[in-house]
C-alpha cells in the first residue's frame, strides 16, 4: 500500500521566503508548486495583488483567499506558499486544521524576526503588496508580526527559524523534514 503524500503548506509573513523556498522545495521533492496569492489573484480576475486588494478591499480578498485555499486543498502532494494573511482569512484556519487532521497537509512556519523581514523587504519592489495597517509595508512589520506570530506557531507542525541563514541552508532544513 502506498503512503499518501501530504501537501506542504508554508506559512509566514511576507519576506519570510515562502514563495522562493516553496518553489525550490517543490522542485527538489518533484511536486507541483502553488503560490496561493496567484490563485487568489486569478480568481479575482486581476493581474496584481494590489489590483486584487483594491478591487473589493481586504474583505473580498480574504474571502476569495479562503475559496482559493479550499480549491488548492482538493489536491494532495503539492507544495503551497500561503499568503501571509491566509491563516487570518475567514474559515481558512479551519480548512488548514481539517487538512492536518486528515493527514492531507503538513504546515511549516518560516519564522523570521521583524528585523530580518525589514532587511529583506527593503531590497524588494513592494508596489504589488498592499499595506495592511495604512502605514508603509516596512513600518508595519513589527505590528503584523506581533499580531500573527502566535497564530502561525499554533498552526505549524514545524517551525523553521530563517533568521541569519541563507537560502541554501533554509532549503536544506526544509528538505530534511522529508
């Protein structure tokens, strides 16, 4: 009897490496990679996350994000980078927990300190990322980290601290879990 391979769900704040490491992990594991932001954006018929966010505000975006997660979770054996706010979307936590209980999902929190996230995000183009607090995306990191860290930890089957390690080392740590 073959063992069912769960979907790997990567959670964490923007800048933690979910998409970058997720794509690399999927390749290494010979699994499909899905960026939930892309699925959500496509479901809203938008070209960018900022456009999707503007289309109906945070409420519509989060509801669509939950629908996207439900759709993605119908397939097992993928590597999925969740949006940073996915665990806060209405009903998303329940979908994740249900998938974990049925052994269809394994959740990994890529945890980075606000300092590391600010450093990483300051090197990126953030025009496509909406502010969650009304301030700029770098300034809000401490507040968003404080709001979400406990939720991420509570959902995670595994936490990988990505502070002070390079991409290659983080990927090696991720891969070692499988």
